[in-house]
């Protein structure tokens, strides 16, 4: 799913590279990528670390001319966890391209939310199965105890009746 979205980002932006990246306090790692061979970067060199600070599509036409990134080894254009990159500077991104990036980013967020929901449901289902097994085991144990009690009572009653008969 994420791999297809990364390919779509590259296609929509007409870029050689694209990535779906996640950022934590120390690193940026690529969940999916098109044309990128590394799996993660340090957060302090991740241009995408700047994009998560805002809500809008962030476009950096040429990182070499942007004061924030001129000494950064990464060339990235993107929105939150979705980025498109190229070897050459882009003149501009159209409104349609920016809208497409936003839609793709929303799909990434939706997939992540779905994954979290599925994990919660799986955990809850496992908890319910475990609880049901416990209940069944207790019921079986109680039935066994009841059978033993009845067998004992019958044995005692039979023994007393036999003794009385003698």
C-alpha cells in the first residue's frame, strides 16, 4: 500500500525519488520509497522534520538556494510524511500537484489509523479468546468436580445400602 503511494508521489510530482517517511525524536525512516536506497536519516538532517511543523504543503524548489537547507545533503519537497525529491531543481509545483500530495498524505494518515485500529481489534479479539478459554476451562473443571462429587455420593449411598442389606 505505502509502496504504491510512494510511486504515485514520484509520478504526480514528476520526480525521480519519493518517500513515505516517519519522524521520531532522533530519526526519519522510510516506510516506503521510490528510487531511494537508504532506510533512514538523522532527524537533524531530515528536511521533512520541518514539514511536520506546519499544515500546508511545503515546497523547496532548490535546497541549495534555501537558507534553512543550503548545507543539508537531502533535496526534498513534501508534505508531512510524504516527500518527492529530484536531482534537479523544480521551477514550481502546480496547485493540482500540491492537492495530490495532500490527498496522498491523508491516505497515508488513514492507512496508519486503520493499522492502529486493526491492531487494537486484534488485541481485543485475543483478549476475548483468552477470556473465553478461561471460562470454558473453569466450566470443565467445575463439571469434573460435580461429577466426582456425584460419583462419591452415589458410591457412599450404594455402600450404605449394601451394608444395611447385609
